[in-house]
C-alpha cells in the first residue's frame, strides 16, 4: 500500500502547469516493396471529428497536428491497401515520427476507403512475406504490458504459442521448442544472445540489452517463417531501430528500482541526419536493501548498457545510411550464507559470473529505380561469458569443488538483400548472408584442498587444486575429462546463407508466398536447402484462412562441435565435430475471424517434426540435447534424435479502443522426444497446456492525466524434469538421471499474476509517467523450475522461482 500512496503523492506534488493541447506527427509514406516515396497520400487522424488530415508532398513527407493522448493514424491512397497504425501515445514533450509503408493492392478499385474491420489491429507483420504465426509489436507495448519492464523478451511471453517458464529469466519457449532455436536479427544482422546474465548455448538470460528508446515496430514469428530467416527452428525476433528526431533535440530520463537510464536524440544536420543514444545502469541493489530479491537473498545482480543509432540520408533520400550499436555488461555474484543456515547447495555456493556483449553495425539502403531497392547490413558482434563457481563439502570444509568457464564468441557478418516489385501481383526478394565465426572456449572442473576465503565483493583466493576426474563425471558415460579446445586455441569457421522468395497475389483474396533458404557450414561441410511455402485466403473482409509449410535448419552451438576429450594416450579427439544441422518440418493451418470491428478470434493448429537432434552415443541413454536448459553438452553425441511438437493455439484479442485492451491466449500441445529406438516421451518443455490473459484499462481525467491499470496472468502445466537414481547419485556425489524414468515427472501447474498501476501527465514542454509494476503479485512461492541433487544432504532439492517483486519507476520526457 505504501508503494501506491507514494505514486499518488508524487503525481499530486508535481506543479500544475498548462499543457499544450496538440503535438505534431510527421514522417514519410513509402511503397512497402520498392521503398519509393508516395506523393499525395492522405494521412489523417482515425475517427476524428472534425476530420484532421493532410497529404504527402513530392518526396512523400507529411506533417499533421493532432490532440494529445492515445491516437491512431490512417493512410489512404488510390491503388494501395489502407493503413491504420497501432494506438500511439501523443505527448506534449516529444514529437512523434511515424514512417508508413503501404502495400500496393492487386486491383485498383478507384476508391479510397478504409473500414475498421479491414485495418484496426495495427499488429499485422511488417514483413509482408510473413503471413502466418507472425505479429508486430511496438515500444509502447513493451512499456504498457504489466511487469514487462520494457523488455521485448518478457513482453512476448503473453503472445500466442509462447510459454512463460521462468520468473527471473526471459527465455523464449515457443510451442515446446528450446530457446536455442530462436533467431535474433537486428537491423538485418543475425546476432547471438542479446541478454544480460546470458547463459551458454541459449538465447535466454535476465533482461535484454534493447533500450525502449531505440526500438521501432518489430516482428515476432513463432513458426514456419519466411525464407529470409534461417539458422533457426523455433522463432524469430526481427528487431528494428528508429531514427532520432531530425528537427528538434529531445530527452528522456527514467529512474526506478530496476535501474536508471537516459536517452537523447536530435538532428546532426537538420532534416537530413540525426542521432539517438541511450545509457542504462541497474539499481537492483535497492530492491535487496528493502528485503526484495530478484534471484535470492545471497545473490546480487548489476548491469549497464549503451545503445545508439545514427541516421544519414542522401540527396532526394535515394540513399540512406545508418551506424548502430549496443553493448552490455552484467555481473552476478552468489555468496555463502552463514553455515548454520545451510540447507542445500544454493545456500553455500560461491559464484562470480560475468556476461558481456556488443554489436556494432551499419546499414546502407539504395533506391535503384521506382520498382526496386538494395539494402546492405554489415557488422561485428561478440559475446563473453566468464563463470567461476565454488562449492564446499559440508562434511569436510577442506574440500571444495571449482568449476571455471571462459567462453568468448565473435562473428563478422554481411547481409545483402535485393527486392523488386515486378507488377501489382508479383514481388521478389533475394539475399545473401556471409558470416565469419571466431571463438575461444575454455572449460575446467577441479577439486581443491582448501576453501580459501570469500566476501560480499566476490573476491576469492583458492587453495591448491588438482584436476577432478571420476569424483564428478561418470567415466562409463563420459570416457575422459571434457574440454572445448584442448589448448585454448582460437577456433574459426565460415558459414553461408542464401535465400530467394516470391509473393504472388492471384487475386485480391488469394496470396501465395514461396521460397527457399540455403545454409552451409565450412567447419564440417554440412549444408541444407529448406523449402518454404505460405498461403492466405480471404473468404471475406472478416474471415481469413492461412496455411504454411517450411523446413528449418539450425547449426549446433560451436562449443558443442568443439567439445574435446583427452584419451588414455594423451591425444585429443572431437567426436561432435561432424554433428549435422538439426532440422524441423513445420506445418501450420490457421483461421482468423473478426467478431466485431475490434474483437478478433484466431486459431492455429501446428505440427513440427524434428530430426538430426544430438543425442548420446550410448543406445541406452535418454540424453536429448534440447532437454538441456543451457550448456554445450559434455558427452560424445550423434545426430540420431527426433522430436515432435503438435498442438492448437487460440487467441481472443480486443484491440485498444475506448481505453481498453485485452489479449487472451490458450494452448493445448505436446512436446516429445525420441532417442535411438525408444518410444516418444515427454520432453522437458512438455507443459501440455498454457494460457495467459493480458488486459489494460485507461481512465482519462479532465485535467489531461491518464491512470492506467494493467494485469497479466500465466497459468500452465508444470515443467517436466528428470528423476534421480538416488543410490547412483549418492555413490557419485552428483545428480544421476534415472534412465528408465527420463522426463516422465513434472512439477505442479505454474500460476503467476502480474499487475501494473501507472499515471501519465502532459505539462507544458514536458511529460511524466509514474508506474508501479508488480511481478508475482500474489507471492506464489511454489512455482518450481528445476531439481538438483544435494550431495551434502544426499537428497533431491527443488529450485523455486521468484516471489513478490515490485518495481517502482518514474519517466520524464522533455
């Protein structure tokens, strides 16, 4: 209650100044396929009375003065499909730049009309070739959805087909697939894990480095994606950055219990170039001082990141050039509780974990003629993970276990794409992606003779240590001590992707997209050619049918390929170097029905068949690579595993209107795996069912203030987990899986309620927002995420998710 009172008090104490009543929206209207400017497009405020409208000039630019508050913008043009934006927040402090891309209609009707049913959601895919299992999202959604804390990774957990599995992590679990299979693309560049507190061999972590100040509308796909997306089998984030204000300098300051950040933007050369930069620094230690822990009472987290986007346009805007970048530093420390409080290994583990990442890139777009354009993206991305973990033995303090990881991966990428509109019915798009990979992966596991010392700052001085052999790893399963590169040598590899796709509109109701994607890895000469096909049929203005098929291939993590073992003769061998790409057939059938102009029902049935999945070389083992939560794997593997995911996703969505928004999703599905000749069994992510409800209600006061109430709930089946062979675990001193049981056991169902309370106010020349987001409002503490074997207690312990976590924030725009 004190948090709510504080929010209200801060709002009332701010000075009551006269706010301007309108703000300018400006931007450019382009042909979606050729990127050419469109002249004479009517741009107007949706459902305005009287009508507020303007038209684009010779270069496609427009300006429109609109009232403050939540508004939508329409665009109408003869021969083109109508456009309606997502709900936009128009504030007194920030001018809004909205670039619009229109898709040419198959038949020119001679009319320029728009209806609510035809274009009212605003979340249609930006990529016109993504017609199935894809929706766009805006930066406003990352701010509006309860407890999303401006993170797109957390925001999409309430989207159809996505299962929320963690409280403290943002792993994207799509239709029972591992987060390893997700592709992150930024401004045309494929990047590695973009999260703070990242983990090896996955795309998940704590919170992404993406700044809300830089994000533009972006796409998120959950299956059978277009041919231009490769090296992924689960889902795709296609993230775009916006350009800074070309005419005026503007600033944003945010402060809260999670962190503080500052953004600045403005023109470099007025009307032609701009800058946009954001810096963020975490203050999560404030939560701990208040007795609220993001992870646990004996764990601390800090992070910081910097992002920027520089935009330049040539004469007549025929050439566009950007330089962008983002970098993040994060550290997580675990320290030992007093010995009299030791109950399980989480109480006495000492861990120093550092994860850093960086991306620096550039794009160049050239309008070739009135029907085609070429875009090039080039850059470098790097990820670094260093983990130093120590665990003592309760029975004998002079013995400790030490695990050390030092993983560095870097890649240089180039992506060129050519797009051409042949005519109103036919469009083609082709591209080439070349990537040079580098890595330095070191792994060590040791047993020490003395514990040394540690303190809150994370300093540690180990005693003498010797290599650990049979005390931890099972020689019957592993053979020898695993490493990654034997002598710490730098590894390199080259990969090549190519794709071509076409979109053909048979008529105004029926669209066919077809293409293929090629993937090649020089490290082991593996290659794959994947066909893609999607179709959309509009039975009426309110009813659409969709169908898609695609074959998708994914390289294994390089640490998996390079896993090395030292034999009895001292020589190193790499049994996993020739693992094949994991491949997955995707089949999707969907129906979209508009029940009212703002209420939509969607249903998608899907089937996925995975093959070439890495499994153990032991025919009696149930090891399946994608049952790992993370890690490169520490055993020899072969590409003989299979998997099946199938189910139905239902979505009921009330588009934002009259101050209300609602998104309800429900999924019934299975996620199964198969090793060798065994039967299909439940995979770790086989939750069986998943549902979410997200809703927002806004109340507009006479003084112009806006009160926002939001809720988000998750209810799903519990994660499946391996069962322990207790006797074997006691003998080894580590978790030994019961090979007969595999992942047959599961946790109880998972439930979480998140809430949001925010107040937004426009004053003269600035605006502010005070928000309180609460994750796990009901403080449900029996949401389990994993099982462990405690070698000291000689029993199984459960690892819980996070409890009640409030995040108070303040945002000032000026």
